[in-house]
């Protein structure tokens, strides 16, 4: 016991094993054989290996749980940020869709009004063309000329590549006779 004079020693019986415990970090010669079973935690208490590992395991579990909580909070923040970005993207897409629908509706209204305008203009041009044909035919008839309709019927009946039916020949003859009588009447006036 002379080697342990500087240290405070006490004995404790745990189960069937007698253990000397030092309040200093020195390990007594009697404890060296029990090193694998017991350890000193610095607070003048003796704990066995199972308790020490249980404490370390609990401490490790607490650290793991703290890390999990931090990771979960970070994932939640990331998910919320992503959700916010997706919400903004949805709003942007809805706005773009509304603009496109508005533009499409405007284009459709413009196309509809343009079609109506073109139909009206076409109707007016057809009316003017009909008036021109009537004027042209009247002028041709007054001058003793052959109208387009009459000249077409006569040309069809007299064409060498076609054999006209009796009906076409009769119409051509009537057109020629009408022209001849109108021409003679025009000369008399």
C-alpha cells in the first residue's frame, strides 16, 4: 500500500469482486486485472463496461436524434422553398395562359371581323362585276357585237374536235339568230 500513499483510496465490494477506486486518474495495480470490466469516469465513480457503453450509446443516440432533427428541419425548409417556387411557377404559368387565351380570343375576334369585312367586300365586288358585265353586254349589243355568252355557244357548236348534241346546236343557232336580229335592229336605229 506504500505506492498508493499520494492517492486517496477506498475499497468497494461489487458482487464478489473487491475493487480499489482512486479519485485520481491513476489506475491501481489491483484494478489492472479488472480493466476490461470496469472504468473510471473522472467523477470518483466506478462503472462497468456495459453501463459505459450504454451511456455512450445513449449519448450517441441523442447526437443522432439531434442530427436527424436538424436534417428534418433542413429538408422541411428545402421542401417549403421548393413548394414556394412551384407555387410561383404555377402563378407564372396561369398568367401566361391567361395572356395567351386573351391574345387568342383577340385574334379570333379580329379574324372574325376580317372575314366579315372580306365577305362584304367580295359581295360588293361581285355586284360591281355584274354591273360591268351588264354594261359591257349592253354596249356590245348596241354596237351590234356578239355577246360573250352567244359567242361561247356558237364556238362550242362549231368546234371541229367536238360533236355537239342537237340541244347545244339549237342553243347556238338561237344565240346567233338573236344576235343577227339585234344587229339588224341596231343598224336600223
